[in-house]
C-alpha cells in the first residue's frame, strides 16, 4: 500500500524494459506503466505487458498499462547538404514534394500542411528552436519570413501554430498499433494530436469499451475545444512538451491548472506529463525547480504525474521514481493541500451515485474515517468518490481485473479484486477482513462502504454504510 494518494506513471524504454527493472520500479512507487508506440517494436511492448501482468499476479496489486499512440508526425524533408541555415529576416520558400531542399528552400512531404498554410501561419521547427511566419501561399509554393534563426537539419519536426490541420489524429500506423495494444488488453489508449472531439469519436469507434481513452492535450485547438473533448474521453494528459511549443510559455501553467480542474469536475483522471524530473535523465538528483514543478501538479489536484525519458532512457530510473514518490508524499502531508480541495465547489448530477459520493468527504472528515470501500463493476462510482478527494484511503472492490487495473490510475484508489458478497452480512464481514489484511486498519476503525443492492448489477450504487472494523 502506497503512503500517498496521487499516482506515478512511468514510461518503459531501453533503461527499464528488463522484467527485474520493471519489478523494481513498481516496488519503489510506480502505479502505472506507459508503452510509447513512437519507439520500440510490437515484440518489445508484448514482453513488457507480459512482465507487468506477472508483477500483478506475484504482488496481487493491479497495475494500469497505458498504450501511447504516436499520432501524425509532421517533419520537413531532406536537404542537399543535410541542413540549411535560416537567417533572421530572410524570406524562404516552402514547397510540397520529395526532392531535397537547399538554401532558401524547404521541402515538406505533407500536402495537408501545404493546403492549410495561410498568411500569418506560424511554423516552428525542431521543438520550437526555429520559427518562420507564412507571408503568402498560392497553393504551389509558400513564402515565409524567418523569425527565429538557426541551423535546420533534415527531417526535423514541425509544429503548426494557430491553425487547425485537416488531418485525423490517427495514422495508419496508429490503427495497427491500436489493434495490437487492444489484443494485449491494455487498460488505456492515449490518443495523440487531438484537435477536436471528432478525433475522440473516431478512436471510440475502433476501441469501443475494450480500453479507456486518454486524450493528450497538446494542441491549442484542443484547449479551445476542451469541454467537448473531455466529455467524450475517459481521462486526459497535459502533454506539456508540444503544448509548450505551440502556446506561449507563460500560458502553459494556466492551461495545466484549467485542464486539471475540469477533469476533476468531470471525475476523470488527469495526468501531468513531460519534463517533470528531466535533469534526472543524467543526474542522480533533480533540480529544485523540478521538485517544485511536481509539487505544483500535486497541489493542483492531478491524479497522476508522469516520468518520460527519466525512466525510458535515463541513467537512474528507480531513483527518479523514488524521488517523485517523496515529493508527492511531502506535498500531501501539507495541510494546505487538503484545504484547497475543500474550497473547490464541484458540480453534481441528480443521481444516487453523486449523492453518495458527494456525502463521502464530509462524513469521512467528521468521523475521522480511515477508509471508504466501494464495490464497483465498472469503476464509475469509485472514480466519483475519488474526485471528492476524501482524506482517507479509497478502496475499489471489484470482481473484474480490468476494472481494477484501470482504477490504479485514479487518485487515492487502492484497487482490489474480490468476488461480490452473497448478502449484506457477508459484505460487512468481507469489508472488515479486507480492511485489516490489505489496508492495515485495526479493530474499531471507522470505515465507509458504498455498494449497490442487489450486488453484481452495474449502475445500482444506492447504499452508503458507516461501520466499524470488526
């Protein structure tokens, strides 16, 4: 059992793919693992899934697996000399094609991008290191002014600012990767390059209910359509890398806070990702600024914080996890952390589920409850309880392993796989046994129990019981 509420999502890569390393990362604090389909083969990912499920079986701890799709990657073409120099204020020509570019000429193998460029469109190259502004586009060739100069190497990435591109969030590669990930029974599919709610609908048509959908908010157009996108999705990721390239840097913290608050209001998990402990790719300790950044995400109410290259290719993957665990724990021990949750008013629906989950925080606080245990088939009631941020452990009791694994990403939830009780008395005895054996509670501790009667019927949560551990 973790001594914290927020979860840690770690990316698997060459530095962490070995089964022994995955087990170590889990032991020191990882609650969920990310498979990055921008790298690695299907065979690599299949071995990782196999190793993670073996850890689940060995430890009895459900672990969430997130398959992160690559999405469309816009890149410039090649150059005759391998690169060109962009000089401040010069005008360069941009054309669509496959032939090599040269000084003053950039070739792009993306007709969608060529058609979308208009006067004022901003293009950023190489993660924002270089920038041009389109002056004109006759459909065959575009003229652009260099605003941020530098050396542009071939096949560097392109970010298009202030323009919605006429292209899907899913490429042919993504569809193949998605089918493979679903065959491996991953818990979530993370969708890249989301621009509108239609991208989520397209993904849902393929995924159905086989996995949850995490929308990666990395485009300004997604921020503008945030409400409708989040309603369609199951969870969200604040993908600060691309978001920081396409938005002014000073706007990224504001957008991060906005996404976290909206996700919590909807009762959907939210992950803060990118550059959390970036210096630990090489260094054995993070910077003080990075520690503050992680703590800020926790104070804002994030369900999970993510490690990317730190665990995928870094020199100290387990240390990065352990330090992140310490930072989260320290923030959560601060009384101000809990005061923030009390000050935020959440919207409620006229349902028994929301009435029960809405009462949990107040009752748990007044009675000093040690845990709230929720029986669930789909996980929805437990997620509604999680959004309340009660000051006690949340135990998700479910007969479905898939539900338990998915709940491992949600704030404060300790998922446990168990069969449904036969009747009310059986439920009360089981709760006492689980509270003692798995949650570390003692006889006489106050617990809350949410359940649906009759047992085993999805969507019937209608009972909240206050009890003592026997």
